[in-house]
C-alpha cells in the first residue's frame, strides 16, 4: 500500500521559526510604510528651531529677547514665546552652526521617543507574555509615524525633552517616593508652562511632597533666569505671557484646544472669555477628577495620560506637536483590552470596544490633521458637520478619551523593581 503523502508542518503559534518570520515581515513592512507617512512633515524644514536660533542671535547681539520678530505670510509675524528659562538653555546653541543644532535636536528627540516608548510598552509586553524586543520595536516604529512625533522632529521642537522629564518623574520617582520626585515636572513647567497641569495633578492625587517639590523647582528655575535676564523676565511675566496673539491665529486648524475649537466657530472674531472659561472649568474638573481616581487606584499611567489630555484641551494654544498624550492612551486601552475576560459575553464586548477605540485613536494620530491636509485658518462661517469634525479631530478625540479611558485597578508599576529607575 503506497505511503500517504506527508503534509508540510503547519506554522503554529508555538513555532519559533514562524514567529520570527512574522516579526521580520511586519518590521520590514512598517519600515517601508513609515517613510511615506513621514515625507509630508519635511516641508517644515525645522521652522521653529530656526526661529529659536535667530532669536538667540538677536538676544546675543544685545537686543531685548522678546523684541525679536520674524515676518510670516500666514500668521503675519512670529516671535520668541518661550519663558526666559528656556532661552537660557537655548542660548549656548547659538554658538554652533545651525546644521549641528538640527542634528543634536533630532538625535535627542529620536532617543527620547525610543526611551519613553520602552517605558510605556515593555510592562505591557511582560504582563501579557508578548515578545519584548519585537513589541517595543514595533511600538517605536508606530510612534515615529504619529503626527505629534513627525511635527516635533520636523519643526525642531523640544516636546520630547518635556515628555522625558514628565514620564521619568511620574512613572518612577513619584510612585517610588524618591527624594527628587517632582523635579522633572517642575523643570518641564519652567521650560514651557503647559506641563504645569501636572503640578495640579499631583495635588489632586494627594502627592503633597512631590507637588511642593515640582512647584519649588519651577520657581527656582524661574528665579535663576530672572537673575540672569531681569528685564526680559519681567517683560515676559507681566506682558508677553498674556499676549496670545504672539503665537499665531487661534482659529488655525493646528490649534487643537477648546479655545481653538471655539475660535473656529466665531472666526474671524475671537470667542468670548466667559464661555471658554466655563467650558475649561467643566473639562478640567472632570478630567482631573478622573485622573486623581486613577492615580489613587494605582494606575499611574492612566492618571498622567488623562492629565495630559486635559492640559491640551484647556491651554489657549495647543499645536499638534504638543499632543503626545494620545500615545500612552493607546497603551492603556490596549492593555485593558488584553486584560478583558474573553470567556464571558460582557468581557468579549469590552475587549472589542477597547480595541476599537485604541485602533481608532492610532489611526487618527497617525493620519494626522495638518501634515497631510493643511486646513489653514477657519472660514468666516461653516455649517458642514464633516468639516467641523475634520478641523477638530484631536479636540473631539481628547473629550472622548476623558470619558472612556479605563482605569486598570490591577496595573503594575511602569517598570517592575527598583532597577527600572532611569
């Protein structure tokens, strides 16, 4: 009797060779797709970084820092808008050729993306027994595709430095009650103000000592810059801080804050202060309440993510490169989905819902708002719902996530063990 033909061995989930092939194919595919996602951002040509460096040259020549102005065909004029402490850190770069400064900023941003993504994703991989190196590598590639990352790199922004300071502080130092807990948040606040929302978060989460350290660090850094540049510091804190027109038109689509949304309703006039403040009070109160509950339940990542989303919503100006906080939101959603009990109908529905929100969030932040379709300033009037959604996707997504982002009551610290401290 002739022997039956033997079928080739099937590739199963337990087959190491099959897993290796799938991982390699996925990485190669992503490597081929990511440049196409990244190309539209090249038009920025390190625009913001060049403004910073020209302002530093102007300041080094003896001119008042906040007198620097650069004509712009879209915004009319652009200025140096950062606090004086940022100027102190940027000033030495004026001694370098612009190409060297671009290389340094880009390298530091790339390192920041890799490090922070590892902090966020490695605990998820360990909890769910996923291949760590592959999972982190895949996540890093996807994070580079996100619009906030593209915009940060190609504008030459400092956002990843702020993210590193905040995550190192809130994921490691604060939960482990280190003596320097709060310093990272304080330095980030002194550099760019909007991270000050995390000081409020520390108060809401009853991390009193870390909140005091954060506020004290911000004050000390500000006093240092005041001692070095007293006239410029006085001018910033008494005048320039309140002049929102210095950072551009608030109805520009790239401004994905509540004030930006209202501005697009009332353009070309600015919205009333009272409706905006009432909306800010409601959103900030609810968002920080949820963040504090998450922190007290032990889910530090969900707490700081909710806080970052609140900060983006309540700031008068929130450019797309500020909106890093959707990235940890995707991690929280994915982790909660993998934790859902698939053996029950309710657990299966919860898993599908969380994965749908995670995938939808990832799609929106990768596709982007202004990198692929630059909507410019708002028309004087529009009643088109599709255009409203297209002009305000990050605002609407932030509001959705404030409501639906889960709190993982059994969440572990960001890195197991004291050795995880960066």
